[in-house]
């Protein structure tokens, strides 16, 4: 079982603590670890573009990341305008 907790305002971290059969995970720490792992993975792939791993990622990139261009309404004192932005799904 997993228990996901928010980062504490005091800065205290309750991450990867096992209590009985429950693993406590701090989502702030999980975010940091995931981001670092992805950055390392990208660096490894970019460091050897001819590798079979990099070629496999390039071949399957559309399955990993999808970029959409949503139009988002933004209200201002002059009225509503629409902003277009790229977003990964």
C-alpha cells in the first residue's frame, strides 16, 4: 500500500518511510526524483545519439510525448482574449 503526502510547510520530509505494509511517499520529493531521473536519461541519450536506446526513443517518441496546442481564454480589463500555447500531454 502507498500513502502519498504533500510537502510539509516546515520543510520536514516524510519520504520512503515504511510503516507496516504502507510506504509513505512525499509527492514533492517524488517530483524532484522523477525530474532528476528524466534529465539524466535525456543526457545519456543525447550523449550517444547513435545508440540503440536513442534510436528506439526516437522511433517511439510519439508514444512517449504528445504535444497539443490548446487555445486558452484569458480575461483582462480590455475583455477576453485567447492565448495559444504548446502543451505536453
